[in-house]
C-alpha cells in the first residue's frame, strides 16, 4: 500500500475513534469535515474566508461547515470589531467546554495507540510528523 493511502487510513482511524469517544461523552456527533474546523479556529475568532483558506476549501463549503457547527451549538458568528462588514467564527460556551474533553480523548487515543504499536514506534511516528517537510510547492519533478 502506498504511503498516501496509509496516512489517510490512519487519519481516519484516529478521527473515527476520536469522534466516537466525544459522542460517548455526550458531545455532538460531528462529521469528519466538521471536526476538521476546530484546529483552524483562532482563540479570538476567525473570519470565514480565512477558515476556507486554511482548510483549502471554497468559502461556500466553509459556510456549510460553520452552519453545521452552529446547529450543534458549538460556534457562532459575531461582528468583527476591526471590520464592521466582516464576521468572526467564535466558539460558544458549549464549544469551549468541549476543548478539555477533546484533549482528554486525544490523550487516551495516543495511549491506546502506544499499546497497539509500541512506544518506540509511536515516538518515531511523532518525530517524523513533527519534522519540517518543507513546502510541497518546491518538490522536484
């Protein structure tokens, strides 16, 4: 199996397990796409266009994800204090309460992964992922 497929399958393993654990703890059952929004939100709020850029999707797709998260009560759109024409995506109180729960679930999954593949393999995986791979735009052809 090629590396790209392995990376995607392992991401799905982690994402599925994380979303299951969060749902078991009473948090909203999100889609993979919805769950991908959270790492790209800034503490003070994020403009929808910036979220779209960070996710590599269209503004319309980002708006759809934000609407889904609004439906779950996890984010809201507020006026941008720096630009009255713009909105910011911010976490609601429920969204903020989900952060420590998610961090606990991350730690549990990392411990489970360590049990499954071994601490040496997990450390090697982490080191490889933490390395600076450089820009994908400058890859030789």
